[in-house]
């Protein structure tokens, strides 16, 4: 009787152990399959997520590139107070500063009395995310001095003089450029004194920087 009971108990114990083993193995297999499934579906999700982010980024960049810049009101107000001409040309704002107001004849040193105005203008431009192209222009009267062999050198030196002042006020150099255009882009008739005075000028072209597309290495 005791032996029969003991044998029966061993059978029950063995059956329970086998059931636990089967259950644990099944659970482990199910858990393994679940993680494999998660890993499998995570790749397309990441791909889709990257694609969506890229698409949104491209749309954002395109909209920014097509967007017309808002008028930098503080800059415009200051320029107009200084009697500089402010005009709109496509996606740029042009501030035209008379050459006679900025420089002595045949010289590229900024007049002392204009420095406070240019300092204030530079500070306001520095606070805006703007590209600044500085253009020097002259009239058609030839020049030949020890310092300037032609109107090319004079117009370029005047543009660089303004650029250096802007650099001094912390405008990043990558946002600045200067060019001398000599007498070849007049806005008035060089046959008159008034026309020549209008042609002697420095022009600031203010524009939003072009957004660079990110290189993803794809």
C-alpha cells in the first residue's frame, strides 16, 4: 500500500514537473517571438519616421525660402531718419547712402559725423539674421591718385570701409560681402552734377540667408 502510494505520488510529481516545463518553454517561445516581432516592425517605423521628418523639413525649408522677409522696422526707421533711401527689390531691402554724406571726395575714410549713425545701424543689423551685401558706386569721372588708380579701387575701398565697421559691431563675417562696382551701374545721368551726386553712393542689400539643406549621407 505504501509502495503503491509512493509510486502514485512520484507519477503526480513527474506530471506536474513536465507541465511546468512545457508551460515555461511555451512562454519563453512566445516571449522570444514577441521581441522578434517588435524588432521586425521597428525598422519600418524608424524608416517612416525619418521619411516624415525629412519631408516636413523639406517643406519647412521650401516655405522659408519662398517666404518674403518682413521689413526690419527698426533698421528702416533709423535709415530714413538719417535721410538714407530705403527701397524694396524682390526679396531684398536696399539702403542707399549718398557718397557725399559718407566720404570726402576721392577718399574712402568714413566721415566722423556719420560714424554714430553707422554704428547704430550696424548694431540693429547685427540683431537680425540678415545677409548684408555692401556695394560701392562712383560717378563716371575718372580718378587717378596715388591710392586709387581707378573708380574700381575707390568704390571697392568704400564698400570695404563700411564692411569693416560692421565687423567691428559683431556682424558675423559669413553674413557680409563687399563689392566695388565703379561707375558702371548708374541710377542717374552722369552728364549733370546732380546725376553724378546720385551715382556716388554705397548700397546695403539686406536679405534673409539662404537655408542650406542638411547633408544626411544617404
